[in-house]
C-alpha cells in the first residue's frame, strides 16, 4: 500500500486544493485530511459521515463543590490563571498539569480525560475518508493527526485499497512530522514567493531527515520566473524531481466555490496538468 502525503512549508500554498484535485484522479484510494488545525478538504470531497469518534488528549480538572472548602489554594498555585475567582476551571487556559489536584487539601479535585475534538470515518465520491475536527483552542493535534492517518491506513488494509492520499499538516512542527512518519512518498507544494521558498527548504530538510522519497509541485508558477528558477535549482541540488507546475488560474477558486475538484471543473485544462502530475507521482512510487 502506498501512502502519499502532500505537505507544504506553510499554509496558503494551495496544498489542500491540489490534494483534493488529486483525489479525483488517484485510483483505489482512501483519503485522510491530516490538516486537523484547519481541516477544509471536506468542502470539496463532501464526506458522508458513517462513524464519529471522540478524541481525548491530556486531562482536565473538575472541582467537586460538595467537598471544596473554598480555601483558594488551587487558584493561588495555578500558574496559568486557569481557575477563576469563583473557582471555575477555565478550560481554554488550563494546561492539564494537575498541580491543583495535588495541592488541594480536601481532595476535592479529580482529573478527567480531556475531550479535544472528534474524528470521523466517512465515504466520499472518491472513496473512504478519515478526517477530524479539533475543538477551538485545543492543542495536541499531532496525536489527532496520527489517529486520522492510522484510521485511513486501517480502512485501506481492511477493504483492499492500494493508495492512501493524505492532506498533510502545514509547517515543520509536530503535526507535520506525525503526517509524514513512514510515508511512502512526500509531495511538497511550494510557490515562488520569498517566504514560501524558505519554508519549502525547511520542509525538504524534514523529508531528508526522515529519508522519505520526495517530489515537489510548484503552484502559481507564473507569478515570478526568477523565484521559480530558484526552486528548480534547489530541487536539482537536492535531487527532488518536480512533478509539475500549476499556474495561477481562477479555475481553482471557481471549482472550490462549486464544491468540485479542479479535475472535475476543468478536465481539459488544469485537469490535464493534474493528470500528468499524478502520472509523475505514480512513476516515482514504482521506482521506490
Ligand atoms: S491542571 Fe494545572 S493549569 Fe489546569 S487548573 Fe490545575 S493547576 Fe491550573
Ligand atoms: S484547593 Fe481544593 S478545597 Fe481549596 S478551593 Fe481549590 S478545590 Fe476547593
């Protein structure tokens, strides 16, 4: 089974649009939206949720008002200001360190698993999909990314799909590492802007470190020829083949507004370019 992870050094490079478009082309696939902090692939793939699962990470204290003597010790010790004057836990400020639990002289505080979001097993017109929503202000998305990836992997194994196509997390932190670990192939989406090139170089260091075969796609390739040349030169030095280039084209936005992939909306235009990109990705997978 192939696990293809589409990543970018930063958000806003068109990563999700390109992943969703590939979803209409890749055969025998399960989709995974691992961009859990800003999941939006569902806007195009329109999944029908079959199963919903709660996602717990860390702990949250609960004060039993019948046992609490209102001494205020917990509030005084909490360094995060997560206990209000009237002894209510402020969930968004609580780090789950359990210090309040340990200092309470009455044993009035219990720590409980913290509900941080939900993950889903769904069906789309392109195949099964695993995806998630993280509660507002919740962290630990690396763990949720691993959960979503594993769910997609399990579905592919159980139902005999050949490919898992992952919309990876942006950046170079914990969530993108969780998106990438043990992937068959990383596809980096970059764009010719100064900041995006810096991010692309950093994310390449990551795939190099984890020894993951890597391809790149240059999005909005017609906005700055000099910077496109710089990306090409960097990719040559690093031996990272360029799977294709996509121009800045309003069809990407128009397709999204209609809830379609670019391949569905513009099959004879940018759809053809994306088909060629998938063909190059496939060749790279066969070589590995
Ligand atoms: S768990 Fe830690 S951060 Fe949360 S309320 Fe208790 S002391 Fe404060
Ligand atoms: S330390 Fe315990 S008893 Fe004191 S206010 Fe906090 S919960 Fe209540």
